[in-house]
């Protein structure tokens, strides 16, 4: 083979290798495919280099054309990207650019999220939003902080465990109140005896109070008040009155019904007989005895007074007339906005059919 032929073959192979290299490099850089440009601004690109891959859904669809500082005074870094035209259907105005890392210590690349169907498609030269990259140094620093916090927590637990051991040892040796209480039976017996005496004292006090209620000098107080035990006031009280109006209403003013408007001592019981006789002769579904007071005195005391007045009226009705006491309830309404005098303080017997 002549020298000229060998030279021609060598040149031909060289040209083919050069063409193949240009093709491969161009393919990697998308030089032979139609493309468009997008940009995105970051506070920090974490070492992203020119020519880095741009991926959508994990597929490489472009490259980073260049990274530069933007002209705005906010100190942003501008990333210009070249993307294939066929990505226009999946990259939209609401897509977001992220800078990620290959593995733990690999190269940086840009990942773009899929856009929503309702968002408009991107155009050549558009800008999309971004998310700040996670830098490895930040992760290492945060991991160090977490490690230090964990060490401090373990140290505190170790110290607390030591204190518990000391306390437990003292208790076992009978030191301190707890130690004596657990190890010395006499301390437990004395404490138990003291508690028993306290309970006996409370019981004795309650018995004395019950006896005082019947005392000649004190029973007048309970009589004027209208009740002996405060727990009786809400025994038959309804949470709220029915929403529909009552079929029949009997009204008595407190100044006429009680010894004084500010107590629950029934003076003129005959005023209630008309309501009692009506209940004996007519069917009903519910009877609500309500009471309202004026604004004289404290609000809580007036509520208690209204409950007491409603209770004594109910007791009179169920004790003196043949009616179903399970259907007769009370409702103390306390102060009434329209009740500003003794004339307005009243008791009403509401009958619901």
C-alpha cells in the first residue's frame, strides 16, 4: 500500500473521530436539537457549574447555560438554562427549580418540578420560581447541633439517675419523712391516726350543723332562708326551658308571696292554690316553676335566691296537691333585665301540654 493511501486513510479516520466527538458533545449540550431558555434566581447556587444537567422527573432535558449575578440589588444569583422544546407541555409557569446533588458528594444539577395543567406554558426567556438548595455544610452543622443536644440530654439523664439513686438510698436507710414513713411503722400509724381523727372531726362538724338547724335560736335563719341544704336548690332544676310558649301561666309577685322579697319564706301560700288545683284537674307534659329577682344585692346571691324561691314553691305544690312530682321542675333565673323593683320580682308557674 502506497504512502499516499495510508495517509488518506489516516486523515479519513481522524475526520470521522472528530465528527463523532463533535456529535457526542453537541448531543450532550443539545446543540443539534431545538431548545428554549428559562431562568431562575437563587440566593446561593451551592457550587452549581456551567453545563450542569437540568432534569424534569429525573430525565435530563437540558443544561445550565451559564450562572451569573443578576442586575438587581437583592444579591440574587441568576441561573440560565437551555431546555428541549418537547418539555413545554410539562414545564409550566408554576414549576419550581431546585438545586440538588448527585448522591452525597456528587455534582450539582437543577431539577424542575412538573407544572399544573391549569397553569400557562412557559415561553422562551421566562423566569420560574426557585427553592434554596440544601448545602452539605449546613447539614453537617445541624447534625453537630443535634449531637451536642443529645449529649447534653444524656448527661442530664445521667445526673438525674444519680440523684434518684441517692434519694432511694436515703429512703431505704430510713432518712427523711418518706424514709421514716416507709421504714418506721409507728410514723405510718401516727399519720393514719391523725387522718382518722380529721375525718371524725369533719363528721362531727356536719352532725353539729345538722343539729343546729333544729335549734330554737338558729332554725329561724333556715326558715326565713327557705332551705337548709344548698344542694337541694338544683335537685329538680332543668338545664333550660322549652323553646315553645307555655299553654298556661300562673304569676305571683315575690312581695306578695314571700315574707320578704329577699328570702324564700312562704307567707301567703294561698296564692299558689289556684295553680295547684289546675294541675290536679288538667293533664300536662311539664311544669316549670321559675323565679326572677331584682338587681339589689350580688348577682350570685340573687341567682341562689331565685333558685330557693322556685324550689319552695315547687315543694308546696307537690306536697299539697295530687300531682306527678316527677314532671314538676324548677328554674332559677336570677336577675331579670326588666325587673328593677320589688314589684317586678316574681314567681311564674309555666305549664306545658
